[in-house]
C-alpha cells in the first residue's frame, strides 16, 4: 500500500481522479442503451437485429468520435475538451427530460450518437491523466484512469430497477447528477501537462463535423438512403463513418496509418476493449435469450461482469509493467479465444456459461490494461492522436459484436457462428503480438528511460 501511495504521489493524483471520474461517467452514458434495451424494445416491437443496432449505435459513435477528439487534444487543453464533452453527453437525457412524447426508433438512433460522446472521453481522459506522471508508471496510471470502465456497473445496477418502476426515460434522466459531478471534478482538479500544437480551428471543425455526419449517417441508414438496406447498411456504417473522420485529419496525422504496429493495435484493442464494450452492451440480451434470466437480474450480472473487467484493468497495466506488455497481451488474447470457442462449439449450461463470461471479462481487463502500457511509450509524441485512433478501433469492435450476435441469432437461432468469428480474431491478434513482441519491448524500455512529461513541464520534482 505504501508503495502504491508513493507511485500516486509521483504525479498529479488530483488530475488522475478527475480524469477517472470524467471517463467513468462518460462510460456510464455511453452504454445506457444496453441494460435498458429490453425496456425500450418491447413497446417499439424491436427485432433482435434492431435491438442489436440500438445498443451498437452509441458504441460506434463513441468509437469514431475518439479520432477527432484525440486530434483536438493535440491542439487544446484537455480540461476544456472534457467540459465540452460532458455537456454534449447530457444532450440525450436532457432531450428525454423535455420531450413531450416518447421518441421513435429513428430519434433514438440520433440520441445514441450523442451518447457516444461519453465513450469518446477515453481519447482525452487517458492522455490527460498520463501527462502528469513519469513513464515508469504509465501502465498503472493509465490502467487506473481507464478503470472508468466501471461506469458500466452503474448501468447494470442502477438503471434497470429505475426503468422497471418509473420507466426507461426516467432512468436515463437519472444520469444527469453523475455528469454534474464529473464536470465539477474536471473544473477544479483537472490539469493537462501535455504540449499542444496544430490548428485548433481545424480540430474543432473535425470534431463537430464528425458529430453531425454520424447523426445524418445513422438516419440515412435507417431510412434506406445509402443504396443498400437491412444488414448490409448496418455493417457499412463503421466503414463510412471512419472514412469521414479520417478524411478530416491533417495529412501528417494520417501518416501514422502507414505503420504496421498501429494496425496490430487496432486489431488487439478491437478484441479486448471491443469485447468489453460490445458484451457489456449485449450481455443483458444474451442472458435473457440463453438462460431466460429476468431483466433486472440480467442487468445486475452484467454489472458484476463490468465491475470485474474494469477493476482488473489496472492490474493488467501493472502486470504489463512487471512482465512486459506483449506477454500480458498474449495471456489475455489466448483466454478470450478459449472462452469464445467454448460458446462457439458448445451450449454451456447456466452455471458454466456464467463462469465462462466471468473469465472472459478478466481477460478483457488484462488485455485493455496491457495495451495502454505499451501505447504511450511506443508513440510518446502523438499519444493523444494514437490513443484516439486505437480507441476508435476498440469501439468499432464493440459496435460489430452486438450487431453480429443479433444478426446471427435472428438468422440461425443460436450464437455459435458469431462466437466462432470472434475466437478467430482473438487467435490472429495473439499471433501478431507474438511476432512483434521483441521490437515492442525494446521500444518501451527505451522510452521508459526518458524524463516524464510532468518533470519536463514543471522542472522536475
């Protein structure tokens, strides 16, 4: 404990707490549709595929908005970005508070885009928290900041009971006090020590242009205006959205896409964080379909799983500090592949299935923590941009997971084919990490010898 306190005092612990609260409440907002989907879907008579799309749109929005938000972080103080993001995250609950009638499905999809701004907080919260600490503790610090994933616990514990007693709209409005708490923490404790450069006007245009584009895109897809309809239109959403947000980035920033390591991390984080987000959004529906668990109990178990994955994440970062990020990633990806194969090849009974899901979330947490032990050391000069890009890849993985599971369930009456696909992706990611492990270890060891951003900015401790 004494060593942990000493590590926390080696940097700005208040800013770390503020960053955690910002990401925590953002994550809560981001996944609100997940545990509430059973309550939203019944009066709207949503099919399994439509329910999957409903919970996936905020995930996609949060994923893609991480790119322009990471670009904005390169040019603007992180505290200002955080306050703006909190305000935009409040648009959906405020709309539901003031709306005279229950919104239809198309309106919910647009509101889901605004919920995604909460998930995009990742691209600001992590680099802002890490900017105040030395490189030797980046794995632990970023793991603690990213443990804001625990916001999904509130989604499972608090909001389903509120929805059952007072309606799902009232349940969503109840998130507003949490957003206010995060805003106060950022206002008084948040600090950003990272250097800034680039065009602020272009970065702001990129973010707000992306937000508007995504709202138009999901509306057009729902109306069948993309030239395709149904499942192909849904599967096309991330491709069109990602293409647009990348187009708005400066050419110099797009050059990082030429690095092979970037694409490996895209796949890794799509499996680990995408798995965490996608399963957190879909677990309630999965448990109801497989084991006929009541809605509230399904939400509570989802909260238990989310709590496990979030609290393990700092341990994953610390494990990566101790044994090396690549080795920790291989452990996590192998475990994910094994559990996915279990659901792909078998139909586990209730007890076995719940234990397997628990193990899956442990692996998600370790993999998420280990990933961002490597990233800020591998790309120290572009940590905001790279964090946003890799975070976007993770969120896109989280979008496809519930969409694919919903489509597979509707087409085959089981989830086997979907889990088989995810197992194959996890195995591929583990192989690529193994192939590049030695070079990554050399790069991170070299970066660890450099002075901390905070020591440079403040002249040392």
